[in-house]
């Protein structure tokens, strides 16, 4: 029983590593292709009633328009500070910009509470916006879940992540299994292990740059061109460093595994070795081909479930194994 448990722990460790690789690549794509910016614009359009005069005027307002300008082009901002959002809404309402009936009721209720106190009104709108943005985070994950699935398939094919074959190798290689279980033990003792990969510092860094820009532009609007240029330079530097760091992170994760022993990749696959030695096409066989397809499918499915799920399961299995270990008999 302990042998099968250790096999399960070792295999799950491998899945955790490749699930993290998938997530790192996914975030790299999301940041560079501005998925968060697109989702943010879509969410705000939905909040302010897409296609309405109010929504259109919102994105034309200087408070928002300056955030969209990047290196001379107009791009969707990945973050809009709540202060910018609130001041834009207050300005549009103050200028009599037509709003949807439901929004108008909401604005009227805020006015009834805040009266002529602009600071109180701003606080109410910021609270409304922040609560809405909390929900947008969940929508973002659902909206781009397809990327995770495509990446999982791509990784499974690129690394020959055949879960059936990997399980067989680990189960029959005692030394390899012991190495992986020892690594799993260390990982299980680090509850915040995933945080180093799942906490995307670039998001908070970009947010800090936008917050700083919003503060400076409000106090010195005449310097807008210079401030935009400086903000863009800082953001570009952050992005370049982020790309390099993510690449090294993904590569380091793969290198941490004994890929040769696990037969990850295609160059050491049995029938390819046979082709190289004999110079003739090797016969795979229907059964082996079936197992390969099923193994790759299971590997992709496992990766797409995400590292948090597998890490939680890994910790549980490690604890079960520890509870089952018998203490050495003293002589």
C-alpha cells in the first residue's frame, strides 16, 4: 500500500510542476496580449451599460483617455484606479451626461446620501467600483479558461507528458520514486509554495505606476505629455524584466525534474530509438498507440486542473504517508 501511495505522491509532484509551468506561460501571454485590459474594458462597459452615451463618454474623458494612451497608441488599460473612475463619473453626472435609468436611480440615491459633499460621493462610487472589480476577477478566470486548456494540450504534446507511461516509470524505479517523494515532502512543508508563482507582482507594480501617474496628472495637468512618456518608460521596463523572469521561472521548474529518467520529450521514446538504430520505421502497434493517446489526454487533463488542486491533494497524501510511517524500533 505504501508503495502505491508513494507512486501517487511522486506523480502528483510532477503534475504540480507542469501545472505551474502552464500557469506561468498563461500569465505571460495574458500580460503581453493585454487580456486583463480587454476584460476590464468589457466589464466597465457592462457596468455603465455598453453602447450608452454615458459609457461612450466615460472612455473619452481625459481621466480615462490618458490611461489608455501608451507609446503613442491607444490601448486598453489593465487597471483603472478607483479614484479616476469616481472622479470621471462625478464629472459626467455634473455635466448632465445622459445615463441609463437604472444608473440614474443609483446616482440619485448617492446624491441623497452625500448631498453636496463631493468627497462623500467619491467614496460611495469608489466602494461600488471596488466591489464590482472583485467580481470581475472571477469572470476573468472563466473568460480565459480556454487558454489553460490549450496550453495544457500544448505542454502535454511538447513534453510527451504521457501520464500512463510516467506513472509506470515512477512505480518501477525505486530510486527515482524516493527522490520525488523527498521533494514532495519539502514542498508539503511549505504552505505558501505556490504563492511565489501565483502572485504576479507585475500587476501590483503596474497598478502602483498608474496610481502614481493619476496623482501627478491631477496636480500637474500641464505636464501630461511628459508624465505619460515617463509612465510608459517605467511600464516597458517592468514588462521586459517580467518576460525574462517568467521564462527563467518556467525553465527552472522543468529543469528541477529528472526529465531523462521520466522519458519526458520524444527523442528517447522507444520506437524512435528503434528507428534510429535500424534506419527503418518502427511499428508502434495499435495498443501502444491507444495507450499513448490516452496517456497524453490524461496528462493534458491533469495539467488543466491547475496546481492549487494538485498541491492540496499532494499535502493530504504526504500527511497520510507520514501518519502511516512506523517509528524505528529502539534497541
